[in-house]
């Protein structure tokens, strides 16, 4: 059982805006539909060298990020921030007992 960390993380988080990009296949072609920008609070930080070391060798050179937020997202969602950078959610860890969810993001080339 984790202690409630909501108040502690509130001091480290900041508001940010993002849009979820959904991809569907229409007439054998991939079509993107970008949802409107919405607000959330969280903190994004790069993975540590120790975390990168345990990634498969071909993925170690990718740009990896950790996102802590209470916003509900799922694996394979693509989110776009206000500066038009896109990130694919590769892993979700449930830390709701501590007040947030932990996402591993991979920055995509746009």
C-alpha cells in the first residue's frame, strides 16, 4: 500500500495542454483525427540512464520520457503537446493509490 502522495506531487506538477491523436484506417489508408487540446496537470522528465540501460538495444537511442499525471490514457495512444511534438505511450504503471499514473513515452519524429 502506497501513502497518498497527491499533495506532495502537487508541488512538482504544472498545468499543460495536450491533444490525443487517434488513428483509423479509412479506404486502406491511415487517417489521423486530432482531438481538441485539453488541460491536465503533471510532470514530464527524461528517463534516467539506468532506466535506458534495461531497454532493448535498438530502443536505447530513442527519446524516452516519463509522464506523471492523473489523466487517463492508454498504451499506444499518441499525444501531441502545444509545441506539436508527438509522444507514443509505450507503458502505463498504475500509481492511483499514490494519486497519479506513470506513463513511459517515446518521442516520435513529426
